[in-house]
């Protein structure tokens, strides 16, 4: 028997200011079962025990709600880039059923899991997109169409912002879940953020006692339209992250008072 004590989930969610009713708790139980079943065939998660799944996946995913404006939670368009087994997008959708959710996932087997999961949980208004973000971001049906882009464990920040910012409407925001020592990444991403039409808005610390290690939400506002040339072709954002041009870096280093 799977040990699925829903109280732990309810308590954790209430620490985040979220109330989960019986239908939502049932959906989380079903999510856990489906994940554990599929994980024997498709590599989706390293943890399958209920307690571990609920802290490292479900509650960790729900922490993004604290950086999402209320009006978006009541019906905005949200995109999860590199969603894998559905994190953080699907737990957010269970807790806030009114959002219109799109999940982008490059790997076919994971996208197949997501499609199955959405049906199992009876979720409405969820689009599973088996595509690479670099390609999808140039499709006018998705470019600059979202209020919020989410990403967890997708890539280091300079790559992550190139893979996500072009999906966001001006006025919207990117919420990237980061853990551990992300400050060097954050510094390195300043140039990409500016090139893509973003502005670093804030870093929100995440406080959930059951999660080990420091966590934070890196929030980037979309302040102007992303130039058409971004994102660059598939693979480039990861292989050659957008860093300041060498000349500018050398110039900065050479100028003693810069
Ligand atoms: N967000 C999930 C999965 C993280 S693993 C979680 O936190 O558990 C990163 C996922 O992003 C993988 O499933 C991988 O297939 C997907 N991915 C990586 N690069 C991508 C790209 N350029 N476009 C779409 N998906 C991508």
C-alpha cells in the first residue's frame, strides 16, 4: 500500500497560505500514483515515496504562487518551460484551476506522460506542447502570449532567460525557481536579461521548513518586446549562453574606475 497521508500536504500548503479541499487532495494522490506507475518505464523523478514527492515536488512547486499576481491566479495564461513530470505547472493548476496552463517539454516520453496525466486528473484548459522552447518561442500563437513563465531545474539563468522571456507579454514576469548558490548565475544573467527585454525585479526567499537547502524565486519583469532574433536556434542558448561581448568584458576589466 502506498502511504498517502493527505494531512501533510494540507499542512504544508496552509503554510504557503493555500487551502486545498478534498477534490484537490484527491488529485494530488492520483498525481502521485500516476507518477509512481510511469516512473518504472520513463525516468521522471528520483523520488517516488509519498512524503518525498509531496515536499520536493508538490509543495516546492506551489511556492511559485507567492510571486504570481492574484489576477493571473484567477484566469491568466501561464507557461511552464521544461516541465518534465509537470513541475511546477501541474501542482499550480490543481491549486488554481482557473489558470490557462501550457506545458512545454522537449522529450517525447515526458510529454506523453503529461498528456496522460492531464486526462487522469481531469484538468481543463491545459495544453501539452512537445517542442523545444527555442522553436516554439517563434510561433506567433505562443510568442509574447503569456502573463507568467515558470521554470524549475531547466538551466542556468543566462540560458534559462533566453528560453523563456520571449513567451512573456510585456508587463508579465518570469519566475525561476533556484536553489543553492545561484548568485554567480544571477550576475552572469544580467546581460541576457537586458538583451531579451527583461529587468530583474526581485528575489523572493522561499520558506518551507520541510524543504532542505536555501531556495528562492528569481523574478524577472518583461519590460519591452524581445527582439525577433531571440531565442537563437535550438541548442545555442545552452551551448553558447548570452554573455556580454568579449570586447565589453575586456574593456570593463581594463578600466580601473569602471
Ligand atoms: N521542471 C521539471 C523538469 C526539470 S528537468 C522539474 O523541475 O522537475 C528539465 C526538463 O526540461 C527536461 O524534462 C528536459 O527534457 C526539458 N528541456 C530541456 N531543455 C529544453 C528546451 N530547450 N525546450 C523544452 N524542454 C527542454
